[in-house]
């Protein structure tokens, strides 16, 4: 096991240019360490350049009420050009509302799984986070959501990888480019589970004791770090399995204990601060930039230990912000300041107990 953990630390230290000693400390806190490399698409942070040809006019017009798939083509421009037949559909819920976004997030399904040496080798379905609205300013919000995923990658390998791409959206038939924006692909949860020798688990609502305590504390502390309240790690909407903006993974497909929550969708967080983001109605705060801890009181000891590890690796989190391509200097400065307020609130156990953990849930 120690060999596995050390190898994971070496890989991660190389990826994020972190001091090995610090990353080894973090790795030893994990319930499990990543034993396998991700699929090739998520093995690099290099920006991709992609062209997607689809009937975007019809797709975006119908998106609020439909996730029907459309025939489309994906072209990867690079040293080796790739072209793939795909189906493309709108996905998500809130971002398909045209009052929030005029361009929906997308799901790509390859008609045939690409073979080696394709960058999309072994991919079948991929989520693509898009720009929401035509204004180029909206691109900055999704660069910040990308940043949130990268921050979580530092905390644990049991998290979703992301890959950024500059995308030409081209209307099929006319060949007109309707927008060129940066977006990013999100790793499938099942692939993230496999990397960690685990299984994705589909369950209805679960009880708090079914969660891995260290992983649940880490999850809640991460959500506090980014100022996110749009989640649940133990229940979800009535018509969906557990949990809200969270997937569960465990040691086996039929596991019902020691479950690890894996979060996604961070656009309602204070870190992103999207124009449409509002706090949940049941929590009395004025803006999503206001942090509120929503972890369980039973996990407070684990939250304190996680905070110590994060503090020891403080510079690595700031380095992530600096390394995000195309994120404006202004957004970087604001994000650094927002992150520093988290570190102020978790400076030591006494301060954290007063400023953070006092709001924990029974």
C-alpha cells in the first residue's frame, strides 16, 4: 500500500509541480490512493482545440424542454487530426433554463469508441461544460468552475479530472461558426472510481453513518472552501438516486457502508460567483460569496485534521489558480483573496471551531 501511495504522490507532484514531501503527507490521509492513470484524455492539462459541427440552432432552441440527441461531428485539431461521428444533446437542469443560460451544457456520445492512438481512446460519453451565454465574459465563470475541480484534485485522487478545450461551435449545413469559447470535459464518475480500484454506486437516499467519515469531512470542508451550498452527500431530488450534485463510490458495487461522496457542478459556488447563482432559500445569507459550513458535527475531528493538511499545502492551492489558462488577472486576484479568507477561518483548531465548525449539522 505504501508503494502505491508513494507512486500516486510522485504522479501528482509532477502534474501540479508540488513539493513531494507535502503531497506525500496529503496522500497518506486518503482512504485509498490512485493506483491507475486516468484515460489518456485526462492525463494532461494542455489546452485542446476542437470543432463541433451540429444543428446548434435547433438544439439550443429546444434545450429547455428536451435532451434529445442530434447527429454531430467532433474534430480535434492538433499534431494528429481526429474526426469522430457523435451524438450531441443538452444536459443538466438549471442551465437549460434560458433565463439563466442561452447555451446549454452538452453531453457527447461517440457513435463508436475511438481506438488508439486517439486522444478519446476508451471514451463513450462525456460531459462538456460550456459558456452559458454569448458574452465572452461568461467564459471566466466556467474557468473558475474548472479551477474548483483542480483544487479538489489536490485534496484527493477520488475526484473528477477535467480537461480544457477551446471550441469552435459550428452550425451544421451553413458551416457558420456561431461561437468560439473555452469549455472543459469532465471525467466520468465510473472512470474515476476505477482509477481508485472502486465502483460507482447507485443508491436512493442514504444515512450519514453509511459515509466514510474522513471522506465526508473532506467533502464538506472542500465545499466550504469554495463557498458552495448547492449539494447534498446523502439525499437528492425525488426522481433521482442519491445525491444532489454528488456521486457515490465504494469498495464494491453492492457496498452500503464506507461510501465516499464525489462532488460535481460548482457553478453556484462563491468561488465561481456566477450572475445567476443565489443561496438556497433555507439558508439565510445574502450572497453565495458568504461561506457556511454544512458538514456533520459527528465528523468535526476529521474536518480539523483535513484542515491541517490543507493548510500545510496552502501554496499548492494558490498555484492552481495561477496555472489556469485564460483566467483574467482580475479574476485571479479575487480568487486568491477568496481562498485566503478560507485559510484565515481555518488558521488553527480554535479559530476553526468558532468560525467554521460551530455551524455544523447534527
